[in-house]
């Protein structure tokens, strides 16, 4: 069962207030939220809004220097969103490997959503900043300004993913070569479910790696 936005917000707030390893903790809670639902842009946007709202609340309660904590927390969020883009690429490749004749036109909505992913992430940070306490507002705003100027890991992965998928997909030579709108919508829904499963596997691998590292310490 998917966590509600309020539950995601509250978990993010508790994490930001007290976790000693903010980057890993925020990455992991975001991955849990993303893998509990279909991996499409509206669902990702909802998770990002809840997580960033929670981070702003939790950082306001955290002791010490807020700017560094905000940077670590948002780096973890960036990493989780980056993993979602990688999962979408792997899901497309899985469908291609199954022998489906897919065109760029069929995947246009998916590719457009991927291109909007980085901006969706930064928009969520800006919205959270605008609603944050004075202590946190500037730290979130500074991150968004810097990321918009220099780019994020998510943006770099998305650019590579869109280029790679474009090379794999067969261009629609004729207007009738692509599937109809309804079929393309169904394809996008199926892809979002497959990508969610792929992302769950990636998240589990990260958890096992972290557990192994703790045993080795």
C-alpha cells in the first residue's frame, strides 16, 4: 500500500531533524515512496512535493549548520530521482528486448516526462523554500539557484537517457507508423509499472550494499 503524501512528509521531517546520514536516509525514503506507486511524472511530482515539504520542516528543527544539512538532504533526493530516470531507461530496454516494435512517436510522452524530471525536482525545492521558516528558506533557495545554473545529477542522467533511448527507438517514418493515442497511453502506463519494479530492485541493491558496509565496519 502506498504511503500518503502526509506520511511521506512526516517521515521526511523526522529524517531531516535527526538522521546522522542525511543523504542516504533521504535517498532511501524517497525510493521507498517512489517504488510504492506507478513511476509516472504526476506520481513523482507528488512524492517530491511531500519529501521537500518534510525536509523543510525537519531542517528547521535540526541543530547545527542548516546549509550543509540541506545540501546533503537534497543530494539524496537528487540521487533518488536520478535512479528513477535510470529505471525508466531500463524498463524501455526491457520492452524492446521483448520484441515490441516501438517508435519514437509511441514513446513521446515518456521522453517528454523524462525531460521535465529535473525541472520538476527543482520546482519542488523552490516551492518548499517559499513556505519554509526563515532559518531554512535561504538554504533551499541557494541550492535551487546553484542547481539551475550548474545542473543536477538527475539532469545529466536524463540527458544521457533521452539520447540513448532515441538511438534505440525506430523513428516513425510515416504518420501511421506509431500506435494510436490510446495505445500509446496504455504503453506509458505499462512502462511506469515496469519502471517501478526496476526501481524497487535498484533500491533493494542499495539497501543490501549499505547493510554489507555496516557489517564490515
